């Protein structure tokens, strides 16, 4: 009987075993290209002896005793993944490539390198790390992402121009704009007739990565155009593997982010009465900041396709981006298409890459300065309506801004094509020749018009200012690259020649006096009854360059890069056609030394040092050549006809408007850099530290001649011994950690501290920013002083209101008078430091990203307060802030003068963007057969700003440049910034 029981027990045991055993199968593919991965290890968690591997097609099958458990998938070069199973199940496993920053490929000038081999200061930002939200251009993607790069918009207008400053301002005439390289094509920074950002033509969703080349070692290969740094933009390309189709749809809603604290209607009534002003009470309560702004809606749809085989690949996209601004009649519409093709042939020796970007931009702009002025100064007791109809005039005979919106129009249409083809051929082992042919062509039409309109006290004549601008930029490049390895040494030699020609021409005319017939002036130019003003210009510039570079690596430890470029430019004089730009850099991979190579905690440690020179040719064309005009006034004519009785009968004489100067040279920036890259604790903590010194000399300016008999009022020349110095430190850190299979995070940030100084300037001050408005036009606000930073505020020191009710200023030199020589250095517009930090969290299918940025140590001149927020305006029933009643004894007739009274701190901290997303599992939705990825996200932009600045936003610059010298830190009725909420859906098939 015992034997029978034993047999029954064993039988039941085997039965239960067979019931419990389950089969789990599936495929394992790569996240990067969808290709199956063979030989992936698949083991049961906790029982490492229970497992299998995938076959050549990435297929696996495993029998398991437990109905529930966890399988571990691992393969060299990919992140290990743990997956729950329940019963018999078929799994589709996607493995992500391991993020090893040392093996990351970085785009450098005319090529690429592994991150571990890079000797220069290069920062790379990949598409997954870009800023999210309603983004019009590449600059917005970068804001706060790279140490030493300050990206600030000049206003809140959709697609507004930006100041991008890399390692400090190093030029006066040439601005701060870096050289942009798009898929190997160098863009020209000449104006193309568009009032907004020239990078708006690139669809941000088409960009794969952006590299910022900061030091001279990395930028000298671009020579004469690299003094302000280089930004290399690489668009998305197809990869070998399955075909992908991606659709991204988003909608954004924007509102005014911050209001200026002007008086409410009740406060206005009380304060006008308190200052004994003339109260014009319209018996309404109107918040003009609410009335003249709107909830702007932005819509975007982007469709992309990509794929490839062993020998060819493709990537194509089309996109429509429609952005509304928070001011009415403010729109930016972009219609874009892009195509990238690659093809290999002749046993992979012959390779061709083709890139094409085509864009149509339609831009409508309001008269924002006027609208913003109205928002802040209109009488809040006025109503724009009377008996349900729009009023013509408001109090003080001000034109109703709702009518002003209907009669003003600014319309720009731009069509642009950027195309280049790059065939290359492997001549021999390690030796490759590459040709790069490209063209960048655009045509822009812009119409600025006023519809005719009249009230009892205001008459606006119909007018039209129309301009057509054509730009062409053609490029021919030839490069020869030779790489070889010998024992422990590796060499790469690059030789190249490039020729680039740019042409810009514009035709413009102005018409006035159109009939009031309801037809826009731009559609009836023949009806204008006033004289036409016409103008035109054309410029052509050529750049021919020869360059070379050698990269040497010994035992993967010791690195050297040497570069030389010779640039010849038609912009410079006959005696200085060519400039020469050398650089050298050294690197030491310390972690590969014997004393560190086995360290578990120090995974990367590289010391870099570089020196080099770059130039700047961003100057007006033709300034080295003489220019003439005709005149029959003054001493410019002679009465050859004895019967002539007045100047009308005198002949015209030719006079100089510009003298030839064949000796004009390049501005040259000499930069030294020392840096440390590190990765610690299994690459969990990574970072860089850099110190740089950049000195620009041969400063090129338009100056007034000291010789009184010189026949021109000004001329161009290099200023001897004058220098612009920038010294600074950059620090960037990132820490990433995986707590468990459900939760991971990374945090990081960067800070840059820069000191800017002008030395050996022979001028007391070169004005960079001047005041505008009645009685103030041309008064210096900030400028360039010897021993101070560019953009230094040089103003009188306001000490209060005197007994006469007027301004009092400090008598600095104690001579009993308040004159220009009593002005003081009162701070500068350039921040002493800029910083950013981010926090990214991943929990199961959710992810959250927060990006902050800020700046400090700078001042802002509140030109709006000087022009509008004073007791005189309040007394005349214009709205103001409490600045107007700050001094009770101030006279209503007190003048608004440039002084420290209107200078404010510009420090700020901004939550730039925050994104919360959920990544759906298509299989769980029954969509696994057709959809590979499904992601829903919500993004907030400019969610808050912490600042003491009283204007709309501290990150602003709308000053009035003087003599073409760029201005900084002046707020003059700037288009206010918005706060945006964006909903996005991304689907990958």
C-alpha cells in the first residue's frame, strides 16, 4: 500500500509540474533602428542557470516552471532590461543602446570624432535633450543647455531675433552672431529682409543634434568667420533597418506671462487728483493689458519617414507650424519640407549624401512698440466702445488702438531653399576625397502699410513701404582626408579648399496718399498720389580659403590637434586680402594610464589645453573702396556757365562719401583654453570644467577723422592697440542614477562666469545704446569705455528731487555744475554669470523634465519708465505706475533725463520649460501590430520668473544702436513674453 501512495504522490507531482510549466517567447530588437539582435542573453531573475539566447533573427523561446516571474535581457553595448511575464506569453523586447559618452560621435569642423579623442571645447546637445514647447528656431532649443552660451530673445514675438553670445562679446561692429553650419553648409549672416530670426527657416523637429564649438582649437578651421564661435546643426538622417513613420501633432495656448503694475481705474482717479492733474474720467474701468493681448493658439503637425538598407538610406519630412503671438495681427507660419538621401556604391568606396530643405515663411507683425505703449499708458477709465461701436479717439485725442490694429499691416513672405550634395570616394585605404556643392537661395517680399483713416483730430494718410530682397549663397568645397594607424599611433590629415560667394540685392519703394476705398494699399499701388521714393542696393562678396588639420593619437592616451586656415575675403583691402588663423590643442586621457585604468570610480579623466586665433569679417561690404556721389551745393560745384544765376544752373560735381582704405585688416580673436572632462562612479557623475581667455584686437570701427580737411565726415579703420578681453570659467555637471527598474533620474546644470573688459580705447566713450523720444533722442545710455565692459551704463547719478521739484544729480567733479563729465559707470548690461539646471525623472511609463535658467550681475535700463511713468504724464491723464508718485514734491514739469533713476537689477531665475509625458504600451491598447511608440505630453513654457525687474521681462533688449554698434540691456516698449501650455501627441509606426 505504501508503494501505491508513493506512486500516486509522484504522479501528482509530475502532473502539477506539467501544469505549472509555461512558455515565454518573442523577439528582441534595437531601439535605434528596429533591427533584431542575435545572441541576447535571456535568463530568469534569481535563477541564472535557467535561460537561453536569441537566434540570428532575434527570436527566443524559454520554458519556465513558474507562471509569473521576471526575465532579464542583456547584451554587450545595450542597457540591461527586466520584463515581467505572466503565463504563456509572447514578448516584443526593445533594447536601448548604452549611453557611453566616450564613444559618442561629435561633429567637428569638416568631420567627426569620438568624444574621447576631442581636444577642443565642444558641447553637444542631442534632440532628446532639446528644450520643449512652442519653438520657432534652433536657438530656442539651446537656451540654458550649454555652459558659456547665453541665448536671449530680443522680444516675445514669435520667431523673434536672438542674441547668442558664446564666451562673451568680442566685437563692436560685428555683433555676437556665431557662424552657423547646417549639414556642412556655412550660412551667411547677411540680412535677408526678414524682421525676425534668420534661423526660423529650419524646422526644429528636423534637427538631430547641435554642436557648439567654443574654443579656438575647434573653431579655427573656420577661420575668418569663427570669432563669435560656431554652431553646427545636423538634421535627422535615415538609418539601416525598418522603415519608420512618425507623426507629431501639438497645440499650444499662450497668454501674457507678466503684467506691468500700472494703476487700476480707481487708483488712477485717486492719483491724478492727488497730483492736481487734469482728470479725464471716461467712467469705465479698462485693463488695457488684457484688452490688447489675447490667448494665442499655436498649431503644429509634422510627418517624417525614414529607413535604409546596407547601401542606401532616406529621411523625409513635411511640417506646418502656425504660431500666433499674444498681440493681435502677430503670426508666424512655416511650411517646411526636407529630404536626406545617402547612397553607397563600388564596394562602399563611393558615397553620396544629398540634403534639401525648402521653407515658406509667412510672417504678420503688429506695430508692437505702439501697442505696448498703449497698453501701459492709456487712460484706464476710457472704454474702446461707445454704444456698442468702436470710438475713433480716446481721451487726449489718442487714436483708439483697436482701430490702429486695423489700419496697420506688416506682411513678410520668404521662400528659401538650402541644398547641398556631397559625393566622396575612397581613393585608397584610409584616403578619401570629398566634394561639397551647395546653394542657399531665398527671396523675401515685405509690405508695411497704413490704411488711410481720419478722425476729427487724427489723419493717417494711406502709405506703403515695400521691399524685395534676394539672397544667394553658393559653396564649393574640396577636402582630402587620410587616416592611418601604425603600432600605437593614429594619424588623420585633412586638407581642404573652399570657395563661397554671397550676393544680396534689394529693391524698395515708398508710396503715400491712397484713397479711402477699403482696398489695402499693397493691392492698389497705382492709386498713390504722392511722390514715390525709390532705392536699391546690391552687394557681392567672395571668400576663398585653404585649410589643413592634423589629429594625432598615441596609445589612446595622448592627443594632439593642429589647424591652419588661410582666408581671402573680398571685404578687405588690397593690402590685406588674406588672413591666417592657426591653432593647436593637446589632450591627455589620464584615466587610461596604468595607475587609473582599473579604477572603478574614475571612468574618464581627460585634460585639454588649446591656443588659437580666429577672425571676424562680419562688416559692411565695400568699406575698403572709395565711394562718390554728385552734389551742386556749397563748394561742390563751380559756375562754368556764366549765365547761371543760382545753384540750379551750376553743374553737379563728384564728391567723396567714403575714402578708400586698402589697409583695413581682420579683427582677430586669440583664445587660450584649459579644460578637464571627467566621468565618475560608473559614469553616473560626468562633467567638464573650462577656463578660457579670449582677446580681440584690430578692432574695426567707423570713426571721425581728426584732420579737418579730410573730405568725409567719417571713415573706417582698425584701432591700434585697442582690445576686447573676455576671461571666464565654465562648469557643467550631470548625475544620473537608476534606483530600480521602475524609477530613474538625472540632475545637472551649468554655470559660466565671464569678465568682459575693453582696454586701450582712445575714446572717452563709444555709444552703444541711445535714448529715444521727444527731448531725449540720441542721449547716451550705455557704451564702450576704457577699462569697462561693453554695454557699460554711463549716466548721471540721480540723488532725488530738489526743493524746486526738479531732478537732482551728483556733482561728481565738484565744479558746481551738472554736465556730461559728471556721468558715472553705473553697472553694465552683460551678465557676470549665467546658469541653468535641470531635473529629469522617469517612473514606469511617466517622465518629467524641468529646465531652469538664469543670469545675474547685470543691469537693465527701463526706457519705458523714463518715457511713460512720470508725474507729467499722470497729470495729463495718461496711466503710469507708482513711480510717478514716488516723490510727492516732484514737479509735473520735471524732465525725464537719462540717469540711474531708471536703472534696475537684471538678475532672474526662470522655469524655462517643464514637460510631463506618458509613454503608452501599444500592445496593451491592441495597437501593437501597427504602432511602435505612442507618447502624450504636456509642456509649460516660461511658467515663472523670479526677478526684481519691474518691466515685462528681464531677458530683453530693444535699444537703439548707434553707428551700427550692437546695443545691450535697454528695454524700450518690448513685445512682452508669453506663458505657454502645449499639448503634444507623438506616434511612431
